C-alpha cells in the first residue's frame, strides 16, 4: 500500500472529493499521469471490471458517450481497451481517462465488495476511513 493507491481507492469509494483528486492528477507531470493511469488500469482489472460497466462508469465520470475514453471502454475486450485508455496522450484525454477509470474502479469494486466481501474481507482498501 502506498499513498497513491490509498488516494485512488478513496476517490473510487467516494471518501475523497473528486475535485481534490483532479487537482492532484492535474499537478502531476505527463509521465506521472501516465503511470497513474496504468495503475488505475491494473486496479480496474483486479476489481474484475467488465465491458457492461461502461455506461454507468461514463455516467459517473460525467463524460459524454462520444468522448474518446468512453468510446474505447464500450468497445469490448476490456483488457485491451483499458490499455488504450491508459495510453491516451493529449492532456485533456488523460484527464477524461482519469475520471473514467476512477469511476470504473468504483463500479467494479462495489460489485466485488457486494459479492465477495459482504461478510468481511482482508482487503486493506475496504477498510479505509473517511477523509476530511
């Protein structure tokens, strides 16, 4: 567990305002932003995200279905599409990708928590306290 992983999970669980997460993400250098997107991709896959999560994730992210990351997510083959989303280069697309991947993590992890962790689990990210 590191500070970045805690922050990303707090954002996905709604424990930290997305405005603070965006301010943090926007303050990163482009290479660091790309690294964060790759870690989010990994977290989404670990949470067992599926293509059917796309509409709800796009809605939660506040994106239009025509935005590039949203279009990619809806195309299927989630592992391939998440790689493409994480690799988006223009800064405005990286920002949209960040919003979408946090929302996707939120959707997928909530489902995983309900199915596999409802009676308790040892996942450290499911025991995060609310932040200020």
